[in-house]
C-alpha cells in the first residue's frame, strides 16, 4: 500500500465492498481507525468487515452506547470500538483496547478521541461526504505500509 489511497464510495454497496476487502488484509495486533462525520458510513464499513470475519448473518449493532462489542472471528477475535462518547483517552484502554489487540484486531470509530495514542500498526480511514457520494482516504501506518492492497 505504501502511501495514501483515495477511493470513491458512490453508494452503500461500495462501502460494504471496501469493508469486505479490508477484512482479507486485517491481521491480529492491528487496528482500522474510522473517522468522518456522523452518517458518513463508518458503521456500514465496520459491519461489513466484521461479517466478513465472522458470518454473513452476524448481528453487528453499533457500539455507540456499549462503547465496544467483541466478536469471535474464524481466525481471530475482533473488537469494534465507538469512542464518540469518551471524554478521556484512558477510557479506551480501561474498556479493553490493549487486550483486544493482544490476540485479535480492533475497529475504532472516532479515533481522534485517543488524542494521538493510536495503535502503531493501523490503517486510518477518513470518510468524507461530498455531493455525489463519499470518498475514503486510506493512510497506512506500521505493518500496513508495505501490505499490497488492491481497490
């Protein structure tokens, strides 16, 4: 992947397809950090990714109120964090972010709440809404930098 990639997401199926492709690349110890305004499609992408790692019928509620949901993937566990309501970055670690990354992977919505204390091996995805759909800006860090990804 090496550098930043920008991908058009004209509709919800395109966002879901990106989530499924990313599920193929995600490895234990890594995170995908999703940012963008409310309604941008962060949860849609996360839901598709989690279903690709678990089962197509997996119930994947938004963790807005629970803050985190844990799933048993076929190959490794995955945790879905929604940090929107956090007031202190330490809270993310109190609810298990470090533990989630020890043997599994994490999806983190609203990563800016971590105030720069982000996992080293991560893919940042910023989704922006524009006039005729959305764009996703993918920025690799750590182990993601040399990973070949096709979009």
